[in-house]
């Protein structure tokens, strides 16, 4: 299970990471609402633990924005604010569960398992750019112009999803590495170039008009052929 943890209190974040890793979960911790939003947009997480009081963008705003973009990752809101109006606000914004601090670790784990079971009932949205469609249910990219398709590996899918969600925008190599491989990965950052090379070949195979362009010293962007 891959978890996105958005909590600005570093000691609490570190403690939660240890709890989750003991349950054999992979955790990406971030500490601002802006980073939480950007990471959530990748769509690679099985569940998200989201604090309400965050710097740059509060948890309610993060949740509303990702839901508006069709991202249905299950979300457990984590906050010290336990008033009924706040809980209602969180649930109306699209939260699946509302956990008030302080809480027991067993309750958090139970919360994650509960919202993960609900995930099966959430709609799945395809992503598109140019003449290609990315189907998350089968990890397949389709070319609508000719009907061709090709299956992607997990890493290829995650890279293409990030690029499609940020069309015509340069995404840094370090950002791609952190989002797809994670902070604690033993892989080398050159893996990004290797897998993007695989992805380029597959896009060429289906005769896509979408191309992955490299900007020296900056990163990569998804563009349409001129």
C-alpha cells in the first residue's frame, strides 16, 4: 500500500511514517499543502493522510482541488480540530474519514483499511493528451487516431501520468524521481532517463502525436508534434 502523508508537524510525521512502515506500507511524507496537492495529482497513491492546518494551502483546499480534477484517492483527514462543523466541512469536501488528534495508531491503521475498501466504488477517470488516452484500470495507453494501444509497466505508467497531468510544463528530473521511485529508493536518478526512453519508444510504436521533450538542465515535458 502506497500512502501519501501530508502533515507539517515533523515529529508527528516521523512517528506516523514509522507506524505505517511497520505495517509494510510505503510512505511519502510532505509538509505543505502545495506539495500535498502536487503529489496527490500523480494519482499513484492508494490512500492519503491529509492534515487540515497546513502552510501554503489548507487541507480542505487541497482536497477540493484534487476532487475537482477527478482524483478519487481515499483521504483520511487528520486534524486537531474536532468540531462538528469542521468534520462536516471535511466530508463535504470529499474526505472519506475524519480522524481527530490525538488518536491511537490502531485507529489510524483501521481507518486506512476502511477507506481502501471504499476505493473500489469510486469512479476511475481516463487521462488524455493530444491523440492519446491513458487508462488507469489497465495501465494501457491508446492512440485514438488509429486504435493502437500498448501496455505500460508501473514506472512507465506513473511517469506518463505525471506528464499528462502537467501538459506542456517542464517537470524536473528530481521531481519525477521522488514521485515515482520515492525518497528512500536505492535506485539511481538515471532510472528516470532509462524509463522515459522506454516510454518514448512505446509512444512511437502507437504513432502518438504526443512526444516527451527534454530541456537540458531543467527536466521533461509532454508536447504535441508540430
